[in-house]
C-alpha cells in the first residue's frame, strides 16, 4: 500500500508540505470547532477520560467520536505530523510513512492518504474483476470508459448539505436513466460513432467539494461552496464522445431545471486505455482514490488559537470548515454501479474474510484475528490473456526530509526493505483448498467462478520469486511498448525513466527474495525482519523533541537528570502521545510526570550521532517480526468463511396460527416484512399489480377487519 503520485514529473516530496500543513490546520480546526460548540462529541460509554479541553457539546451520535476527540485532545500542541522519514520507490512517486500518530478522524489528510493507498490497490484488482465479469456476461473483457464531470452553481454558506443531498439524488436519477436506456431502450441512451446504441454496464460516482477562496477571503456567504460530481461510465464499446457530451449535459440540465447550467462547466473525456502501457489504469483508479475535500482546502484556513477571542474572519472560516466537515462526515461520497459494483462487492467479500481465534505469540493481540485472501488476490492475476499483470510499487528508498527544506535519499538495507514491503508480502501466496462445498445461489456461483479463474501465487518464497520474475517480464513489455508507440519525446523519456527505475526496484526485491530462498529453501513460508515500526516510533520522538527545543539538564556531577522545553506542558504531552492507547504510560514503564531517564540518554545519543548510527544502535534491541507469506485461509477456515458469508439464510415462515396470534394482545405488532408475508398468503397469483378489479384484496385488514394491528 502506498501514497501515490500520478501526475507527470511530480514526486511524493511535492505533496508533503501541503499534507503536513493541512493536517495541522485540520486538527486545529476540529479542536476549535468542538470548543466553539460547532462540532459535537459522541457521548462517552463505560470508559470516560479526563480532557485538557472539555467539549462544549456531547450528543448521542456526535460529529467526532469520543475516543477520537480524546486522542486529539491529549496531544494538543504537539501535532505529530512532522513527517521526516518515508519509505519510497526509486522514482519517489509512491511512499508510505515510517511512523505517524494518526488521529483516525474521518477525512483527516494523513488518514485520507493512508486509505487512498489501500483503495488504489483494491481498485486495480476491482477493475480486473470487472473485466472478468464482463467476459463472463458479454464474452469480451475489454473495458471502455469515459469520465464526465457534472456541476451545479455554487451553493451558499448554510446550504451545502441540502445541495449535496439534492445533487446526489439527481445523479442517481441520471444513472437510472442510463440503465433504463440499456435495459428497456428508454431513458438515456448512448451511441457509438456509427449511431448504434452502446450498452451502459457500470460506473463509479464521486462527490467532491471545494471552497471558493475569493469568497472565503471576502467573507462572502453567497456561492461559497462548489460541490460537483465525477462520474466514470463503463460501456460495452467506445461511445461517440461529442454526441454523449450533448446528451448527458442536456439530461443533466433537464434534471436541474431550476438552474441555467453552463456547458463549459461540464466535461467528458476518454478515461481508460487497454494498451499494454496502461500500467495503473490511471483515470479510473485516480477517481476511486479522490478526496471528498482536497487537503489543500485546509491549508488556506486560519489557525484558531482561542475560540473566545476570534476575529470576524476566524469565526467565518471556522463555521465554513465545520459545515464542510459535517457535510462529508458519514456520507456515501463514492458509489459504484453495475459490473463495477459487483466487482467491488467481491473485493470487499475477499477483504472481510472471517474472524478466527488468534494463535500467535503477541500478548497484546486481541483474542481473534481477521483472515482474508486480499493480499493473495492483489499479488496474483486472472488466467485470461486480456487481463494485464499489475506490478506493485516496491519500497527501496528511505527519504529524510530536512527541516531547512529539501530531502535526502538512501537505499534501504535488505532487512529494512522486507519490512517496508511487508504489506505486499504478508499472505501474498496461497492455493485454494480442494473439496470446498459452495452453497447454491447466483452470488456464490459468481464468486466461485472468479476464484477458479484466478492464478494465485504458489505458496512459499519460491512462488514469490517466480511472480517477481513475471513482474519484470511485464515491465520489459511496457518498456518496449513505450519505445515503439509513444511518439512525444518528452513523454517517452519520462515514462522510460520511471519504468527503468521500477525495474530496478523489482530486481532489488527479487535479489532479497532469492537470498532468503537460498538460505531457507523455496518452500519456506516465513521471512523474518525487525519491527521497524517501533524503531521509527522512537526516531519520531527524538525528532519531535528537537522540534520543541528540548534541552537536557545535568546535576553537579555532569550526569543527565532532566529535560526542559520552551513549553513546560510538552513533556507530559509527549508521554501521553507516545504511550500505549489502553495504558497511557505503558510505553514508559510507569512514568507519568516526566520522561524516563533512558529516553533522555537516548536523546543525548541522538544529538551526537547521524540517523544511520542511531538506527544501528536501536536495531540491537528492536524486536523481530515474522512475515508469513501464505494466507492463513486454510480449508477449514475457508469453509467457515463461505458458509457464514454466502450461505442463504432461510427466512422464518409464518403459518396461519402465527398469523392469528399476531393480532393478540401478546403480539400486537408486526414488522413490515412479516406484514408483506401475511399479504402474500392471500395472493393466488392471478392478479397483477395494476389489476383494476374492485374485489382485489389490498391489505390483510380487508379480509379480517376486526384484527387490531
């Protein structure tokens, strides 16, 4: 999983300054919104906490979760997102954070980055599943896609929620019209360049909201927000884009009859190429990972230091942020349709897996663990020639961001490389067990067909070595395609450089895997590395102490005996922030009012060493981490998973005795589904829904008027 950059000549380092500043502003504005009573906190459960800044409002279902706010409140003033180290690939187009304290609040920039990387990996696989479903249903696995952008006039401050709700309803109507055009030959029909109808087979809708910065600066409430919709349309063949642009815009204008829309604010473009160069399925994948609100929005908002002394602009900006936050919180801002909906349903089914008792050695692990085959699915490929092999991003570099600006890159050690790619390696190999009993039903039949048409990586290091060699062959094919089919010299050079760097990354991983294979054998299923999460956790602490100007104090003998910060409260906040969630002082071995002397000695060592020297010292007492290459989905577990998730659940029947008992004082009411079942008891199958016969039974009360419901 990785933070990705798709734009040409852009690297991950170009995004980091905006992300860091936006994360700081986001957390500050959430805190200020809670203190000002503009955002509420969910009511506490059994466990209650002490707050530095007690929320102004508690509600049963607040805008912020109780634990989320407590976590944010206890590190107030620290704002851990001082990103200084990242794992990255050679071209710096994808990266993952070495360590960060994430507040886990929906739409926080860092949380969005982490989730967007997971969505990218899932969406690539979902597109392959979509192709296979299309092959199964229509006999062709070639995707054809276009992306449309639908807008409405900017909405006023105070009206965002209503505008987004209405826009969502109208997009649903447009999608229904497209489905009707395909299924019933009415509604909204799309055509190819020869005037032949083209079936609509799926889509992906994303709602995005931006803020008009001029209106914000002028504190002008009119037209402050700009909500719009991006819609990827999957069709069975290429559509006539000029004709489709007119038809879609005109239909959208009809739905928005209260407005006069501008054709210039509507866009339609080709969104997918099935060539061998389309390594990332970029347009569709980017659409799936799009933010509801881009992190750059928060960067332009002010920092609120005291909600009791806010200036007029600060109050206006805070109200704007809180309205945006409340609008996107908990709302379904991405929606899939047709074959893509079915494909994402399959991916979610694979990812959800099943919960089984935990049998590992980690005493801090919960009693149960989730077992899935998502990693195995993303590592392998469908055994159809029309489906490409997706080559994942391999983390081979460590980028250190300098406080003065710029960054320094260095290669990861073999041991660190294994850890940096652990999400790629964990459970990546698997073989579907024999003699699995599948229940009957359309969904079970489809999911079984998909798994049976999939080539999983054979269990063990040897299987991963073979798959990595396949990735190299795929990259060689793409390099050849770029050299022969990309005619723009700048574009050809840019793609060639990135592909060659990706080849270098894959070869580096291949070498590491071959070394492990030569030591442990091709059948080995575990690779051991160190837990660099804990190592970089301590590095992050050292960096944060630097950022808050920590100064060590010494006694008369010159021995370290304490530490001073510019702000005296920082020390305790560090203890709270870097402690275990369940036990605030677990990480420090029981200290609560000052940093342990061992941490102070560590900081002294940090001040006199390079980062590499500090890491080498920590590594001597860093715990090891076993990466199991094979999914834990064995035969018994898989059968349990399938039975639990796919076996049809029989609805309890309702006999006449129960029907009459339903009207008794002991059972005075019926749920809607039971009432429907009662009505069906009197349906002889001869009357249609539109039958005008006056003797038709409209409800159970027509038969038994004395029954009390």
